[in-house]
C-alpha cells in the first residue's frame, strides 16, 4: 500500500491562480451549481474577500506536499452552531486513495472540536454519487431532496441535502478514523489540529 502524506493548510496568496484553474476545469465545474466559466475579475473579487469573511474557512488539501484540492466551511453561523461543507479535489489529485475522506474527516473534527459547531450541512447534485456517498460514510444523513433545484447544462437537476450532528460524529468518528488508518494515513496526520 502506498501511503499518501496528506494535510490541510489555510488558503494563501500562492493559491490564487490554482483555485481559478481548478474551479474552471470541466471535471470540477460539472459539480458546481453555476455553469458559467469564472473570469479573472470575478475570481479576484471572491479571493480578495476571503480574509475578512468570518462566515467561511478555507483549506488547501495537500497530497505528498502538493496542492490537491479545496476544503471549505461556508455559511458559518455561530449563533445557530452550523456550517455548510464544500469540497473538491483538483483534476490531477490522486483518486481512490482516500484523500477526499481524509479531508472530510479533518474538517469535521475541526468543526465539531475547536469551532464548537453542532451541525454540518452539505448540498450535492444527486448525480454526484461519489460525493454524497462519501458524506454518508462519515455519518451524514440524507435530510432533503430538492427537486429540479439547479440548472446545469440547460436542464433542471435534483440536489440532495445531507446533515451531520456533533453527537452522531462522536459515534461515527472511530470507524472513520480506522478506515483512514487502514488506507495508510498516519495517526499524526489524522489527529493534528487544523490551523
């Protein structure tokens, strides 16, 4: 088994161009709500606003020291104790090695640990079975079906809403951690706190 050295680090200025490239790649854009290519000005406005936006946290997923994806908590509502999970792997990121599961595990641990949230939420195109299945393996439960919720490629598409409560994570975390250890992720990588 080849072990991937994986980590999450905060987004920084060096990520500006790569995030625009990733977001516009057809393999990533296919699973986003919007269909239009993101232009430089639109991207720069979004990127420049990140440091002051207290309602989101963004991390770059790294695999063997190379940027390999974006993990985000968005719509953070500290009064309600919840946030929305958003994630994608880069087009050239390793597939099938558990990197997406690792990134999700780290973000859930951070949300329910240091951030003190009580619920995480995700919305996933119903056609993105890989994404919603991964959420469910970490304990997310299907809570909603939004019929014809977004238009992709000119056609209405269904969206699945999934939720995970902090108390459910306490129960599901040991199995998720064991699965990732079995894939070769290190104890240190799994248990190190996020910045």
